[in-house]
């Protein structure tokens, strides 16, 4: 199932996730643009709490046009930006 947004492979998923982090966490776009695969997220950014995770998951469902089931999500998926991108790519491939 694809959402209204066309996703262009991993780069498209990464761009969507960067946009969601700006929107959901209220971070500056320039800051999020500097995130690398090793940038720590959950537990490292005070803005990234459990409510932000829920909002991020809703945004991912909307933007990627996927349905996220409970068994799809692991805490490690939010540990770093790289893990978050891998999670998004995994979902987008369905």
C-alpha cells in the first residue's frame, strides 16, 4: 500500500523521516539535516519521548502509506537515526 507521497527508495524514506523529526520534535531543519546514521535519538534527545514516538509512528503510517502493527516495532528502531531509517525502509518495502 502506498501513500499519496511517492517514496524514491531509501533516500525518499530518509527525507520523509527527517521531515517528520522536524515536525514532530520541533527541531530545526538544519539540525536534523546533520543527523548521521550514528546520531542517537530516543534517550538522547529530550524532545524524543514516548509521546513523540507515537506521533512519529502515526506520521510514518500517513507519509509512507503503511500500517504499522505492534509486532513491527522494537525499541531499538528508535535508538539512532540509522536504525529509524532502516525501520522506515523495511516498512516501505511491503
